[in-house]
C-alpha cells in the first residue's frame, strides 16, 4: 500500500490572496505565506491546501486559469513557489495544490483557439452546441446563477459554463483534453507537491444528451445550502454523470505512479451517502472526497450525531474520510454558529474519525466581513457573496492586522481584529487559538484520536453527544454539551482537556452549557491484555 500519511495529518487551507502580503501591493503572495510558516508549525499543522496561485485574470480569483503551469505575478513566480515548497517540506509539512479541471479562463489560449472558428483544431476542447441565439441548448443554470450557456456571436454557437461565462467548461470527452490535464498533474507532482484538492470534482462530466433538469418540488430544502436560482433545479443531468468516475480512475492511476502517497481530496457536493461513496470507487478514484456533512449540520447533539453516523455507516473499512467546517466558499464558523459553538466545532474537527481540514483564520475565530462586490457570485446573488470569508488573515490587532503594508488591502479587513488575532490570542492561554493548538497536541499524543474507531455512546441527556475513539491499546472519550443547561454525568476520571464549565462532584461531574470534556478512557485490563499478548 502506498504511504497514507494524509490519514493522520491535519490540513490547513490557505487562501493565498488573503494570508500575507510581502510586497505591499495589498494582495497576499507566496513569499508572504512562506514567512508565516512558523505559525502553522506552532499550531501543529501537517499539510497545507493552497487555493489557486496559477496565472489568472482573477475573474473568479484564480479559479479561472490561463496557464496551469505558471504562477500569477500577483503571487510571485516559479522561484518563489519552489522556495515556498522547499520551506514547507523542510518543516516536515506537505503541500496540496488546487486542481481546476472543469473549466479554464475564457482567456486561456486553448479557449482563444477554440472559439476562433468551427474548424479550429481546439474547437472540441470545450463544449459547443449549435442553435439560435434566443434558445439555449437546455435549461441548465450556472452555479453562480443565469444560464449555463453563452452565445458566441462570431461562430454562432453556444458554449457551456458551469460557473461564469468567463469560465468555459472543458470537454472531458475529448482525449486531448484529458491528456493535457494529466500533463498538468504530472508537472506539479514532478515539482514535488504532495497532492491536489480537486475543484468541482463531481461536475466535470455531464449528460451528453443535454437533457433538461427537473425543477425542485415546492418546499424542497437543499441539503447543502440555499443556492438561489441554482437551487431551483434538481441537478440530475448537469453533474455526476457516471463517466466522471473513469476520469478519476485515470487521475488515480497517474498519482499512484508516484510512490510518496499522493492525496486527492475532491470537492464533491454530494449529500447522498452512497453517491458520495462512489467517488472513492473501490479504492481506485479519489483518495479522500471532501465530507461536508458536519459543515451543513444544524448545531444540536441529535443533528451532529446524525451527520457523523451517516458517514460512519457507509464508509468501508479500507476508506478514510475527513471533516471540515469551512472554506473560501462558506460563511465562517464563528459567524454561523457563534463563539461558544466554534469551540465545540474545534473539538469535533480534531477528535472525530477522519482528517481535519481547517480554514485559515478560523483558529482565531475570524468573523465574516460583508459583501464588497469582489466575488462575482455576490453580484448575482448578494447573500451568496464569498467576500466575507476571504478577509485578510488577522495576524495582529494593528490597523492593517499585520497582513500588508498597503493602505487598503484587496478586500477590507474583517470584524473585531482586537480580539480575533493571532497576536492577541497567543498571549491568552484561554483563547480559541490555544484550544486549537492543545487539541492538535492531544491528537499527536493519542493514537486513538488519529486512527481509532468511532462509536457513539449512550448519553445522559438528549443535548449531549458522547463518543469514544479507540484502538486495541487506547481509548479516548469525548462529551459535548450542545444544550443550554448543565448536565450531570459520570466521567472516566480526570479529563485530559475541558472547554467551558466542568465541575467534578464526587463520582459525578457537571458539564456546563456548551461545555466539552475529553478523557482517557483506556480500560487498563484490556490495555494490559493487549500489551502482554503482543
Ligand atoms: C469551487 C471553488 O471552491 C470555488 O471557489 C470556485 O468559484 C468554483 N469551484 C469554480 O472553480
Ligand atoms: Mg503582494
């Protein structure tokens, strides 16, 4: 079996535009990120997912690529990239790049060729359909709203775009496209990166017959989130076509040629557990599709338990999942749930069975900023603007939050940097930042938290979630009180870590509202038995 280092790793997503600006232009960049690796090492992070740094006109802030093998000057150059990668590796960390397969920028030379004429040799690299300019080929809509088709006046055909009209969809049924993108993957693996976060991994293959999507029934609730116009359709035909699995198999075949355990984390917005599971294949597709179930869960013991068990119930023994609560597309945890629940989120992310994915700034409880008209999605559907979760990393409480020397960064600074900054929270042992760090230390110390099995335990109260993670030699029990009242329960001795109100009371303990406790619950007899028989 190839090295599966990613099972035990803790990932941290960096949105490069907003992490650290080294040259004072107001945009974060690679040298800036490199200068902040101390923070990640101190926190206890093992791997970085870097959102796109490729050459791009930035219509979708880097998710619209014009050259997959070049670094955008905003972020630096290839030398800066190589230096950053060396620094990451020299600290024993790993680097995962974003891989955008579904589309390119409309300014990509491939699309420029493709749209130049019907008989251009790259015409078929994108998805073109004939017709008349008043009648798109079908009723599909773009994720960002509006039709998923745009009319090209010059050649008199429609081209498809799952996202912006400036992000035309590649035609993955064309073997030349497949080969070109495999070349991109190889390029970065040869440079030394450790894997990919695969953008829109479920969307790259659609119905070749272009059948219309049916409308959602009245009262339909999207398991992901309210999606505006896109949410008014059941996406039966414009994502998840079975041919997508062949693409993931081909990618896996390639990544497995590298014997250092290349990870592929696919962005799969699929909430049906069995359809989600299909993206693992029988172990020959994505190594670890993203699991968003905790992120979209209501914050009650019952809902969170259901989200966990939904995944636990279907995951085969050989497969491994991850847990995440936020990224550059979502409202920040502390804004969604509040500060107390953000602490519970930190505990769950780092103690459930699966690889934690943290989003920059969540470790200090950064809050969402407002729509600034930077994100094109927000221009179409203002409540879906992603500007709010992309504000500059709050390194300090200074007016520029230690992000940039520029008078005004590319996007305004978010709320409350006085309390929500690395500098402020480093000096406060009770801070969220220290909680994250302690949790990651605990995870390193405890094998059961990293690789152990999961079981939900009987709970003393409907508002309390109790679970155990265990291996043959060690067990860790976690109790999370989602309720507003203190709960009385028995705990297995002195806790390893507590959050919020925790009172021992003879044989019993009181777990305060919103509180968490983590215990070593290793049964001594069983542990001895295991060690003497091995
Ligand atoms: C998903 C990415 O996470 C998002 O930021 C982007 O806009 C779309 N895919 C299009 O690439
Ligand atoms: Mg800069």
